[in-house]
C-alpha cells in the first residue's frame, strides 16, 4: 500500500499559519506562470458566456478543466497556474476558465453564482466544447475550495447524463456543507477574520459586476454586503428561487450526493482545515469507506488549500517543489490512465 505520509515545515503546523501563508505569502515564491496557447469563449448552461484559456501538449492522456475558489480571476490564481504547469508536465491538456460572475466572465454576463447548481452544467458544456476544439478526451473536472465544490457538481451532472467524455473529478479542500462551515467560521476569532476578508472580496466582486452591468446589479444591495451569506442573500437566492440562504446552501452542498457519486473522484482534505466544520471529517471518511468511487486522502495537517511540504517530505516523495497537494492529485489522475489495479480508498495520515 502506498504511503500518504505528509508533513509541513514546523512553522506551518498551525492550520491558521498554514492557511495565511498559502493565501498571502506563498504566491510571491511561485515560479510558475500560466502561458495559454488559446483563448476561448465558452457557452455554459443556458448559453451563459464564460471566458477560458487553454493549452495542449503532445500525446496528452486527457484534459484537465479547472477553475478556482470563491473569489479571484484567471490572472491572479497562482495555485491554479501551478496546477496547470504540473498538469502539462504530466501530459495533460489544460483548460482554465473564469466561472460565473468572476473575471472576464463577469464582464460578459451579469449572471451570478449558484455554487455548483448551474456551474456543474457549465463544466459539462465546456467539456463538450473542448472536445469539438480538439482537446484530448477524457475530461477531468478539477478545482479547489469552492472550485472543488463546482467540480464535484460537474461530476454529478456527468453521472446523471451518463456522459462518456467525462472521466471524473479531482478536488482539493472542497466546500462540502456551507451551512455548517459558515456557522463554524462565526464561532472562532480567526474564522471571523477569514470571513471578513472573503466578504470584502465579494463586495469588490459585486461592485465590479455593477460597474459592468449597472442595469442588473443593485448598487444598494452591494453596499450592504458584509458577510458571505449576506452576498448570497442580497444577490443570489432570489433569482434562483430560494426562500432563504439556508435552503440555498442545503441544496448546493455536495456532501448530500457524495454517497451516490459513481464516477471516479479524488478528494484531498485536511482534518485541520480552519474554514470548514471539523464535524464533517468523520462523515466524509464514512462516506468514502462505503463508496468505492471515492478516493479520499485525509491528512492531519494541510490548512485550507495549503499542503506545503517540508524539505524532508519532498525528498520522501521525490517531488520537485513544496506543492505536495498538487503532486498527489496529479499522481492519482495519471494513475487513472493506467490499467486498473485495486488500491486502498481511504488514507488517513498519522504522521502528525
């Protein structure tokens, strides 16, 4: 059985320090630059325009279709760029896109986010357009944080459609239960700081949407956004027809369909992730133990989308850099291109 031992540098064994380092410091040491070969205008569900970029490699084994988390755009996502770089090195074509209400997609359409309810359909539509454009099948939906939630929805919709082009999904620290995790953020000092920082970014996102589409976005509603739930209450739930934010989060959270997900899916999750309710961890472990389609790697350390490895950990794995989480995700994806061999499905790191 392959070991999934992982440990970060000593200074990053605090989940708060690890998450802050990943969010605010690590980007400055990232040597990888995304160099797309082509730009695309994809049509998502109901024809919503979505901006994308792609690059192909010789003798590709498949295509990674990936996006990022709750805020940002293709230009500033160093983690996504690192994933794209190493994905190409592993012989995958790569397609990245700005999801609904983000980046250049937000300039093209005022359509707001739906936390996977429609973005999952967007991913399926993008996969078929990638096929027509010559990107190599099969297609894997990849993401982290909220982008991981979107990728799981993409896999779910692909399963419902019995789509032969989509192989599955691979995600890092996906949001699985919004109601519980947002309540958890409100109970801790650092959780409240993280939510305030994200909320400020969401308010800027809403302001940019209003600037691009003043007829469609209520400027008074934008001014009142001070929490993540406040963003969804002010702008999202009414167009989607939900009576409350809680009902919206219940409908869009992937934890409820993971027991029934049958397409191959890799989930890397840190038990110390400070953004998510720790009570989710044993539930996720139990779901993965009962579902052979899920390959869960659960680590003691990692923070939120961190998984920065110590040099000794890098030597153990023979990794080229400290991006342990990205390399393990790509290991799994590369193995899916090989003849099938049974392997343990749930790995709990006990190295901490």
